[in-house]
């Protein structure tokens, strides 16, 4: 979609050529005498326009307005969350007329957070998956103009928001593809294509390289599938080489049967979403290539299928991880932690400033937090607080969960250094405790996105989360790095921004 940012007042918006005009209205009275302001004042006087985000008043062929359809959308308290609610409601209501050009104008002042919220909400509401449909209904909305009082002042925020949309939509696209259209090899090819972006490089390792590295846990999960595993290494260099990178590790199980510990048939189709952690890493790199922030980032994606054949791992098998620790596999459906643990060991070679793994890891986290917040686990308070703040700022929220050592008791094994499961109680926490064993050499956080990565039911599909959270965190870190370099007299590569035109 073509996003455009314009300087528009509510009076000027009346002349904007669009199929639908959405006017976002802050609380308060309007005294201007232009056509739209008069309509707003009349509607409020009549009680037809309550000041609550999500409420709408539709107008058709309003006098003095160029757009044939107008939606008046109150913003409630005017915060980013209210902006998102208002824009989602308005764009969803407008979709029925199949508009090709839409304009959204802020009738009053707007800050960077509010503008970004509007861009992301409009993109979210208009996204359409078409890849595997024989007669797809393409996204009808081709152009979205956003009118603000001062476009120049919000250009950087706009560019970051449109880049974030590109990343989220890439994550959605790969998350939504069925397993036969998203194999480990196909996912690796998608990662290679990201290397066409500025400052992004990609390397893909296959079974021989993984075996040579000693990634026995990762290889064990993949051995029951006819599809060969891939280990994807993405690098974004936006800062000096001596600046320690942030490493993102994304779980990439492109389909999960549960293995010998077979899942129930009902809703097993949704296990194509078990690679949404990997998809979020790809989405982040897509956005980084556009934004070009002053930071170094590494993306690690272990990707394979968890399938059954005569070679598949069995409950009770013992495998040796890259770290040298042996693992008793008590449940083959707890495979995500097996591929992640080897990637976490591999991450050490980058001497990272922080490592964040992202995984659709446990049903227990869905029970605990539902689909509202991702589960956040970390023994590092500074890292956890930064991620929580990034979640709040991006409206891609997480909730910190405990990591008490007592939870690790159930992972003890008589036959290996550690078991891969510890029973049902506290399952999200014990899974995180398992991963923590392999991440002791650097600041580490784990995001369990099993409840937030996709939706079920009539709205079934990938959400693209937590691309927004991760990008917000990385951009905040890049700003801190730039400030530190400036205060020490050092120089860093300046970030640049480009809007998606």
C-alpha cells in the first residue's frame, strides 16, 4: 500500500480527493466555520457523536466535501490506544465500499505515537492474505493519505511506522502460509532475499554444518521429517563493528505434529503458526533495512518440521546439545526448546549485549495470559524493563513472569543432565527455566508468544506480533548507543529513514 503524509487542516481535508475521508476528532468544541467543522459541531450538538473511541458517524455526499463518504471518528482521551481503536473501527467500516483511496486526517494536534498508531491500525485493518487462493480478493485499498497539522515535524515517525508495517506484514505473510508453502528451505530463501536490503547479510546452514557444530538437540527434532533443516543467520550492521549486537532468536517450526507425542487432530492445522517467532525475526530485519538505525543486530532462526517417521525421536531418548549438556526427551511435543537451546548456545559467539528469543512455546502461556500480552521471562531487570517499556510504547504488550529456581526442580532427570519437560503445572515458567540453562553467558530474555502470534476462529490468522515490540526496543537501544557515542566524542553511522512510496 502507498502511504503518504500531508500537511492538512480539517478545512483543507474537505477538498482532499479520496473515496473515503476519516476525520479523527479530539475532545472539545469546534468553532471553525469550514464545512467539516460545522458538520462536527452540529453532530455533537444533536448528540449523534459521543466522545468515545470506536464510535462512528457516517456521512454520504456531505455538502462542501469532495470525498463521497465521510466517517467522523472521536478519539476519546486522544492517546495512542484510543487512536488505534478509532482507526480500526473506521477502516473496518469503510472496507465495505471497497475504497481504493482513503484519507485520514487529524482534526487537532497529534504526536509521533498517535501518528504511528494510526498508520499501524490502518494497515492492520486492511491487510488481506492472498498467497494460496486461486481467485484472491486483493487488498482494494491502494493509497492511504494521512493529514496532520505539520507533516515535516512528523516525517521520521511516519517513516518508522511505514517500515514497521512492512515488517509486520512480512511476518504475517509467512506466518499465514500453510506448511507446504512454508518449508524450512522456503523460509531460508525469504531470509536470503532480505540481504538485498542495505546493511543486511544472510547466511544459511544446512544439516551437515549443523551436525559439525554439534547441534544435537536441533538435529534430533528435524530427523523425523523429509524436509531438511535450515539454520538462518541474519546480520544487520548499522553501528561500528566493535559495538556488541543484540541477538534475536526465533523459533522456526514450520509445522508441528507433536512428533511421537502426537497432538490432537482438532486445530492441528494451526501448528503452521509454530514458526511465528522466526517470522517476527524476518519482519524485524525487513524494517531495519528501511529504517537503518545505528545498531548492530543478529537474527538466528533454527527452522525444521516436527514430524513422524521411523527415525523420529522418541520419549525417553537422550540427545546432546551444542553446549554439551545432555537432554532427556520426555515429550517430543516440547520440541521448540530443543531447537532454541542450540541457537542460544550459538549466540554466545557474537559477544552480544543482549539475547532475546521469541517462540510460540507453550499452551500454558495461553492459559496464563490469553491473547492480550506475550509472556516475558528474564533474570536481567534492565533488559526486562526495557522490553516492557517497548511493549507499552508499541501497544504490543508483554507481562513479566517469574523465574524462581524452585521451578527448575521438575526438570531433573535420572538419565541426563536435564529433562525437556517438568509436568503441566507452571509449564510456561518451566519451559523458560529450561532455556535459561543455555543462556547464562549474556543478558537474556524469552518472549512466549503462543497466545499473541495468531488468532483463531473467524479472524484466524497471524498477528505479526511481536515485531512492533522488538523494533521499539531496538530503536530505543540505538538512540542510547548514539547518545553514549556522542558523549564520549565518538561518531556512529547516522540512521536514515525512507517512507514506503
